[in-house]
C-alpha cells in the first residue's frame, strides 16, 4: 500500500510539477531556440545619436502614475514566485524649454483600466497626461498596448512617423532623445534613451523589461505570460535584456526605467504640470 501511495504521489508531483516549472518558473528561451546575445546597440552609439541634432535638450523628467494593479510576480519575472506585486501604468514628460514636451507613453483610459482589472485609476493624472499629449512636440509610445497607448486596441490609433511603423536601427527624434526599435518583439515595441541638458541619462525600457529583475537578473516573464507570442519571442526578449544589462554596465550612472515597476523614479521633477 505504501509503495503504491508513493508511486501515486510521485505521479501527481510529476503531472503538476513539470508544467508548473515549464510555464511559470523556467527562465530560458527553450529547446531549439537561438542563443540569446546582445543586440548591436552601445552607449557610445546612443550618445552620438543624442548629440547629433542641434538644439535644446530636455532639462527635466516628470512622471505621472495613472493606474495600478496587482499581478503574480511570476507573470512579470519567471521563477519569482506566486505572491502578488504591484505594477503600474505610467507616462513620462521630458521638459524642453521653448518647445512642447516630449511625452513617453500615453497612459490608459478608465474603460481599459476596468476591462483589465486595475484596482486603482487616477483620472486627474490621466487628464494631465492628455493635456501634455495635446501640447507635445513629440510623442513616443513604447508599446502598442492599452497600458501604454492610452487604452486603445493595438493598431487602432493614428500615430506619428516615429512610432509604430518604424523598424530598424536607433534614431534621434529630438536633441538628446533616441528611439530604439526593439526588433524581434511584438510589433510596436520600443525603448528610449534620453540624455538631459545637465548630463543625466535615462533608458526607458517599456515592455522589453517590465521590472528591474528582468534586466538585472536576465529573467523574462513566465512562459504563461508570453504564450500568445511567437516561439522566437523569449530568445529575442532575453537578447534585449542582455543588451539593457550591458548598456547599464557601460553607463552605471544611467537610470533604467522599466515598463511597470512601481518604484520611485530617481531624479524626477514631480508630476506633469496642470
């Protein structure tokens, strides 16, 4: 009886444990995937592109937190556990004297927040984001998803030429501001490098790295969170996480701002202007 029970328990553990490990814990790209390696993006390249356009660089960064919900940590960082952690929707404003701001991400709508089960939504913060978008000299969406694009369905809104249609090498959209197309990931995936007038550097990762642990420990989200993506997605995501890690090692003073981390943004100058 004891032997049968042990065999039964072992079978149950295997039936449950293997899928659990594969879908929620394993951080790898998977069998047959290309070996992840850093993309050909360097800090010297980004600085050269940022310095090329003549004109006023941004002088400050402002942040609005629009919405918040709690998610299983595994869904953001493979193998990090089942406990829930907060993740946020934010929009960023690069302040440029004598010009409209450069707005990074458009927040989301109340309707999208309800649909996606967000526990908290700040209508006043979103109103400030919407006002900044109307005044913006440039708008860059880091992802064409409702949590970045103002709450719209992917591909449903009109965007500027620097946004969803562009694929290829990094390029400057303004003095001090470089857009980095994240090739190999979801359509409309971007990062952004900003080199402010006073020398402060920021790298906005968007959904390439949702949390700090993604790029610091080279851990993508769990497979369950990326189950709708192509088979190559995890290998490409790991390659970009390696790239972010390498960029930060080359410029350790650069602040890396991930896509949904609730942590305070260092050196930010408060919320958007009313």
